[in-house]
């Protein structure tokens, strides 16, 4: 099993144990691949939920650019909901998991089709 496969397994475990979601492994794999080399970097692989700038980056680079959503207050509401789903006390919120939750929230699975 390669490093990426190990990370995907870890993300699936987080979705199940911390978010109460059963992962669609095909979609999770595609979302993880879509994150590119960031998944291998300790800092870039996580989302700092307490940093407003980080949440803006998720909104602009992922929700608007990747998923093609229009900017509006519902985007930040969805990000905050994803952070709550992950658990605000959870220190390491993996980017691929957050992106997966947001992809599911907006029903944008087809982007990764």
C-alpha cells in the first residue's frame, strides 16, 4: 500500500469516527488526488479552522474555483458546518476530508466523475 492509499484510509477513518459519515471510497480517492501534493505536507494537508484567511482560501480555491459555486454567505455557512461536523476540538482537520464533506454537502460529486 502506497503513501496515498494510507492517507485515504486515514481520511476514511476520520469520516467514520469523527464525522459520523460512511465514505464513498471512490469519491474520497478522487477528492484526495485532487488535493495534489498538499496531502503530503504536514501544514498544507490540514485546514486551520480558527484562521479566517484559511477558511477564505477554502471558499475561494475550492468551492468557487473547483466546484464552480457562486460566492455568497451560504458558502461560509457550509464551511463552518463542515468544521462543526469534523469537531471544533479536533486539532487536525484534514483538507481532503473537509473537501469531501463540502463536495457531499453541495451535491457536487459529478465534478469528480
